C-alpha cells in the first residue's frame, strides 16, 4: 500500500529512544499520480543491501551498479546506503541527519535519500556529477545538514543520492585581514570561522556575522539567503566570489575569479580547483559581463565548492540593548519608529522584534508555564511577560563604533522608543534576569552559540517549520501579518511564536511553528497551518523568501506574475545547464523537463482540512 500523509504509518521507539517510522515507499505521489518506475520497498524486502527508497527509474541492479562506481570515486567509507528506517535516528541539531528531514511534517520516510556520498575534494564532486549524468541519478547536495525548519539535508525527490559536502570539504582556505574576508569550503561553520579568528588572535580585528545558532555552514546559509544580526547581517549580500561545479561536472569561478592572476604561485601541475584565485576575487563581486552568482542562490544549477565571505572589521566599540514593549498593540508603534531609524542607519544592525513566547520558550518549555494544551490567551501571555520581566514584544539591537558615536546613536534610539508608554531599556551588563539578552549580546557581536535551540522544545518531541513572509516595515503591515498568523495559529491549536527581523527596507516575519513530531495529528495541523498561511500571505501580496521542501511548489505558484514568467525563465536555464535534470530536481519549485511537476506536487490533504 502506498504511503500517504493520512495512513499506513506505524511508529516505534528504537534502541536509543528516538522514533523511526516504517512505511511502504510510495509508487504514487501525494497527488495520486503514478511516479514512473519508482519501485516499492517495504521492511519485508529480501535484499538487505537495497535502499529504503530507490530513485525514480532505477532497478535494484542499476542502483547497485551506481553505488559500486560511486565507491570507486569517493572510497567505500564515504558511501552510506540508507537500507532501513531504523537508520533515521539522527534528530537533533548537534547530530544532524544526512538523509532525512529531522523536523518532518509528512511521514519520516518520504523525504529520504537512498544513499549519502561524501566527496573528499572538488575533483570528487566533479566525478560524481559526471557519474550521475551517466546514470541519470538525481543528486541533492548540502553542506552540513542543519537547514532545520526548511527540510534539513533531505532531498525533494525521494531516493535521490545526498551529497554531503561538509564531511570532508571543511577547510578555511584564507583569512585576509587587509581585505577583511575569508575563503571557505562548504563544511566550514560559523563556529569554525569564529574559533579560527580567536585562535589566531584575529578576533580583535575581524568579526564573523552569525545567525541565531552557529553550527550551520557559512556557504549553505548564504546561498539560502539566511541572515545574521550585525551590520553584516545579509549574508548573501556579504558573499564575494564563488567556485561552482555545474551539473555537467564543469568547474567555474564567478566574478573576478574568472580572471587568472599571473602574480600568484605557478599553476603547472595543479587541477583548476587548486589554482589560487585572482587577488580581487573576494574584493569585487561582479567581474565583467553578466553577473552569474545569483543563479546559484536557492537554486539547482550548481554546487558551490568555495565561497568568499566579507568579515566585519572590529568597529572599535559595541553596546547591546533590549527594549521591552508592554502591550501587544505596541508592535504598530515600534515598527513606525524603526523604519526611519533603519533607513537613516541609526539602527546599524539587523534588529529583531521578538514575541514574548519566543523568549519564554528559550527559558523553558510550555509545561513550565501552563498545563494547557490549547494556545495560551492574552492574560496568560501577560503573566509570562511579568514573570520574565519582559514585554509582549521585545526589541533587541546594538550600537557600534567609538564611544562618542555609540552614545549619540543610543540617545536617539532610546528617546524614540521611550515615547511608547511603559517601554523599558535594559543593557546586558545591568542584569542577569534576561538570559536571551545575554545570548543576543554575543550574537550581535558575532559570537556564535547554541542557546536559541531551546525554543524548539516548547512542545514535547519538538520539531518546527518556519513561515517567512516579506513585507514593508510599517505598523499596518506588521499588525495585519501578526493578527492573521495569530488567528490561524489559534485555529490550528498551535501557539504563535514569532519575530520580525528588520532589513534595510523590508522585514522578514519569521513564524516558528512548533509541533510534536511523533504526533501525527499535530504534524497534520502544522502542515495545514503553514499551507493556509502561505495562501493568506499571497492574497495580501506577501511572498515567502525561503521554505520547507513540502511547500516549495506552493510558494513558487504564488510568484505568478505574467503566467509564472519567472519560473519559466528558471526552467529554461535549468534545462540548458542540466539537460538530464539530475541536480536537485524540484528545488524551490524549479523542475527539469523530464519531471512531471504535477505528479510530484504535495498538496494539502483533505483530512487536514477536516481536522480544522
């Protein structure tokens, strides 16, 4: 029987207390259309070497032939075939899965790789891509596997081989103090680069901008357009120069990297990936002619094997702060205050307006505040805010520069926010009562941590999805988004947890949908919630900037100007660069011509609708 969202699942605890789900692997997709040549494999399979899910169009014999050839390229120790659901035990950020979605919203065994290949160097990546072309094997590359809330390391097409770029390709190739940049491989994390600066006594000169949790790949985060919180918080904006393996296996360098530098060490006998780059490769993004970097961001057009990232010169001083806002409706006033200050760059960094439950969840799970299963009401939220000495909304930011500069900036910011009745300004050195402030004080100066992982434990067996619409920085937009998402969360029986992250001229509204991954009804409710929010947002002209595997087609559909002209352009480029459609088919809704988009859709289930 095909696995579906609504049935056929049996969950059991395995030896180390986590849960594995054993289902028949689908021969049909969620739309009910047949997936060509996708065999069924169940736990009763006679062949223990066969993968849990074969790739589309593969027989067991053809698959074994591919794996044998892959082992000859990367060595047998760097190939792991996923033969059983019991292998899907890695469910924590500190021990990420390389083969499935740790925060699964559909069955755990759906978005699963058939094998994980770990190339040792760029040459291995090129040879694997040539092999995948030969076999027409779908391949899903990732850096570390910590893209949590968006699908992690899991492939969009079940049975794809996963390409783990981070296991072996994890070198910091250069840190240049004069140019304030680093050149890194995919396996370099924010922790790694920060620790390198500390170890080499460079932290007093250069800072790394870090996201909320620092264990992710610098390259992976940038190409997915992730953000941090210093003035260098737009990570894609701060990248400069890439080395990319195309679907064909060909190697290119973008920007100034396309120009050889005769003054660099002699290149005779070196492979192209070993040749030192142009001295301006990490200094000037654009080079000459069309700017190519953008097509490798959130795309399935190439595999980034090296990337430059600009580092922030030590600004000569720093002060973090927290401003608490006592009433829910203060969100409107705060956003109207923030917009001109951000445009004028009085707010230098990427500040955040966090809902009380986001901060509360870092300090404890829901049971530590309430025995209720349903969403908390306003009175209960006010009680939590009072207990934690916080507001219903809490604004975190920092000022940078020499003390006279910081004093002027802080004076302007403080005076603006003090017009909100009951607002309070708190500095981290003044109190130990605000653990999130202590953490943000480090994050806002480029010190990575894992502290923010705690909010995922708001619910038992905590998993999460991110709903991430983009809007203007206005009080009206903020209140409308907040009221819409809070209402839908209540309908789904899920607490609203969210934050507004303020860019230069827009804001990301990050809604953290936390659910019990082992409770099928709660998974279904989370799935219904995010699908409904995507539709609600589109009806208001808001689009998401990033999403989970299961939602990619839905969001791509909302970017529908002129009969989805943008998607058609993306597909034209995809089919030109990847004629066999092997590299990450379906990523961000871009399907190659040899896949039936409709057959691979994952629509909302009628049962989910009935639950509401």
